[in-house]
C-alpha cells in the first residue's frame, strides 16, 4: 500500500507541475492495485476495468513464473480495443520473469510485441558523503559534484557507476479487420 501511495503522490505532483494555469484539463492518469488473477477468472476488477485503458505502464513487475500468465492476461485485458492502445513494460533484460512474460505475450496471436534494448548508466552515491561533515570540512553539494564528474567520465569518490541493460517492451492488440459490407447485389 505504501508503494501505491508514493506512486499516486508522484503522479499527482507531475500532473500539477505539468499543467499550466491556463489549461483547464489535465490527462486522466491513475494508479491502481490490481489482482492479476481477476482477469484469469473473469471476476472482481476485471469486470469494471477490462478494455478501459489507452495506455498501461508496467515496470519491473514480472518476478514469479507462476504469475506470468495472469500478468499477461491482465495487461491484455486492460487495453481498449483500439489501434492506438499500448502497453509499455520496462525492466532489466536479465530477469527471467520478464523473458518469460515476453514469450507468453509473443505466443498470444492477438498481441503484437516489439522490443527495444535500452542501455542505462546507474549511479549509486557512496557513503563517503558523511565523512566531510565528520571531518569538519565545508559542506559540498555531493549530487552536483557527482553529476559534474559523471559528465567528464572520470572516477569519483562520490559515486559508483553501473551500466545496465533494460528492455522496453511495447505491446498492442492485433485487431481483427472488419469484413467489408457485402450487399445482396454483390452475391452471384
């Protein structure tokens, strides 16, 4: 519940910052807790949420292999039946659960799957920040110092750099084409 509250607060902050005072409308964005098995069973939230979203964003959510089919069913079930509806899944490329989710979704003929590799540099601030205060040195803006050193690709006593590979998986529904209207006059 704490994670959901933080996500909601972040979304609200972004919407507030991104909306100008002259704009009267803001996008409809929500953060919800979902029981993935509702979509497998056809119960609960699947009855009210199915087919209601243009965009679904899932990040780092595929961990337990037994839950992959339910997650896939949920992601597919949430999307509106539109050509523009998309599900974006983001996670570390080395996660077996994400690889299994991709395989599951690719195996569903009603889902189109595209994958993009994203290289990311992650920075972890080191604990040496506290030593300056302990040694009565003038305070430094450690984040700024680390960022400046990162730009120069030099080693830093303020951070550690880790290069990581992530996947952005974009899924859309393969909609069946509607048959052309056939009038009786066209039938031999």
